C-alpha cells in the first residue's frame, strides 16, 4: 500500500452501509466484493476502528483506506501455454480457445487451463474482486473451440458481466449436427436444468431455467449431417448441445449428448465463431471472428467426400 486515502461522511450520507458508501465514492476503482474483503482484512477503518461491511456510517465519520489497493496473489500458477490472441488492450483480452482446454482450474485439473495461460501472458492484470486473476465472464466447454473475451480489471469485469446478463452480447456458433433438420431455421425455447442423477449433464426440465437458441442450417451433406449456425440468446450450461439434441440432431462427436456419428471425430464439432460486445471503457461495439480449427474443417471435408459418393 502506498498511502492512505481518507473520506469524511457528510450529514446527507449518514445511515448507508459502509461497503455501499465506499462503492459510491469509488465506482470505477474497485468492486463491492473487493471493498468487503478490504474491510474484513482490516485495511479499511472508520475513525481508526475496525468495522463490518454492514456498519452504518455516521455524519463526520472519517474512513481511511489504501489509495492503491494491491490485489492478492492466488494459488493458481501461471503457465507458458500457447495462446491465440485475437485482441488485447489494458482492459480486455480476446482469445481463440482451442478444443481440449478447460477455461478454469478444477480440483481434478489444476494446470493447462486458459486461466493458467492468461496469468502468464497478461502482465498488466489489475485484479478482479481483490485477487490477481483474469475476469472470466463467460465460458466454453472443454471440447468447444472459439472466441472468448476476458476482463483484466474490475471495471471491465462488471461491464462485460452486465452485458451478458442483459443479453446485449451477440454470439454465433457453428456446429456440425447429425442428420438434416426438417426446418432450415427456427428458434428453440425450452427450460433446462442439471440432470437429477448425472451431475455432469444438463437436461430439459419443467423446473429449469428458460434457454433460447435460434438456428439456421447453412449446408446439408445428404442426410448424414448438416452445418448449422446457432445463436444463443441466453447462456445456460451446455445450452446449444442440449437444444440441438432436443430437436433430434445432436452435435457430431458429442459423447455426452450424442450418438454414434457417421464419421468418427475426436470431439464435439462446436465452435464459437463470432462474439460482439461493447468495449467496457471505450463504449464502442467490437466484433471478433475466430477462424475454424483444422479438425472442424477436416470433418467438413470428410462429410463432403462421403456424401458425394
């Protein structure tokens, strides 16, 4: 910490929670969760006393806090993994995630993830919620390839999270599905929830959360398979995979939701091709396209060969 910043509470501000009061004074510097952590760690004091985040500030209270809070290191280790960076500035980084890479470490997979790679690559992380880590605002499944945006600071993280929540982000996926859908385009609206017994799987359920995906068939290879563009309007876990299965055309290579495919592929043929959002600081619309990976293009070539015979 370089020095202390002091804020005096005036009469009109009395009665507000300490964490919310500080957030209103420092809206572009830190998040509420970060402020709560600083308060609980004793780095923020009221009249030189320790208080809780829920403390109601009083007129003439003097609140002291670090003027440059330093994010805490986390236990995830940086790793010099290859990254396909589509764009990067001081607020965000946009990458083309390869199939086979998990986004965030889990107990059974603590290395080789996108977060490990980002921690090594990004030398200008400012921290998210008081921790020196990249801000993951959306995810792709391990075996789904394609474009992802990641925040480098709290301001970017809050802005992007809100855009995803408000459905302001445009997403287009390409999928190779089994068979030929009866309708060349349509919209699927069903509720999905965690499977009651297979916890790694999602399922259609009346008590689930609504999920909406529009789709358009781009090309069919006889009745073997079809190339489909999918436009998810919500962001539920495995949403596109569950929706495509629901219309009886599971994604080629999807071992969890699919069936034996006409040509063998190593992973599900699902690729996040386009992502468009508003830059968190510049407020400009940004659009990124992730080129198709080689295995996806190889599957399309193979289907063309087989259907042409």
